[in-house]
C-alpha cells in the first residue's frame, strides 16, 4: 500500500508519511496470496516427483526401460527444483529491492525493472547489502523524474521590525539615531542657543 492509497483512505499526509516510514510499502493481500500459492504449488510438484521416483525405483529393478524412465524423471525433478529455487530467489530479490527504494521513487515496480539484479547482493536477513546505491545514482542522473525529490530543510526566516542600529541589510538606509547624527554633522557646530536634546 502506497502513501497515495493511504491518503485516498482518509489519512492526512503526515499520518501517511509516518505509516510509510514506519512500516514501508505494504504488500497487497492479493499479491501475497499469489506468491504464496505459487510456492505451495511448486512444493507439491516436487513432492509428487519424489514419490513417483521412489515408486519407479522399486518396480524397475532389472528393467532397462523403467531405468530410462527413472533417469528421465530424475532429470525432470532436478529441473523443477532448480526452477523453484530460482523463482524463490527472484521473489526474495524483488521484495528486498522494493523495500529498499520504497520511499525514494514514484513507481517502485518500474524502477525495480530498470535495476540490474545480477549486481545486487543480499545479506542473511534478505536486505540489500551492496550494488544498489551506484545503480540508483546513475538512474537518478539519467531519469530524475522517477525519483521523489528530497525535502529541503528551510531555515526559519524572521520578518518584522529591525531594532535601531541593527543589521537590516538595507544598503544606504540609516536608522533614526544615525540620521539625526548625520544631519547635525552636516550642519557643522550645534547652535548654542538651541537646547540640547541629549542633556
């Protein structure tokens, strides 16, 4: 489930971000059931092949035709097992990649398809260990539209009145005290008959 789906369900953007950051993108139940069903189906096929092989081995003692059939079934069994293991490895790799890039891209499936999985290494827990960052960097340079822009931290900007003598970055403008001093300096010596404002 993506952030957009959570917002569509009525969560605020902050709540959706918090859920995605804590739990990542969730696998839809239909997809989980599909993968789980495929796994069970392949396991059943492997068990069926093993049972058939044992039956034939018992019946084939001394019979060359049955021995040939057994060899054929053993080869078929080996191929089915390799296919099952490869499928399981591919699913594990796909899931690890999707979790690793979940909050970094707009379309996880599309970017996962663009990554060279042969260069990716997984750790014992099934997390991406190496080989992804370099590929993402290259993809981001060539196809930046696929990536979610990083949020820039804004520095707080204070607006309002600047105190007299403060640095308000206004070129050539003077505060009230400076203006008064400038006027008096331009006049020259202060008039002795005028009472001083500062005493």
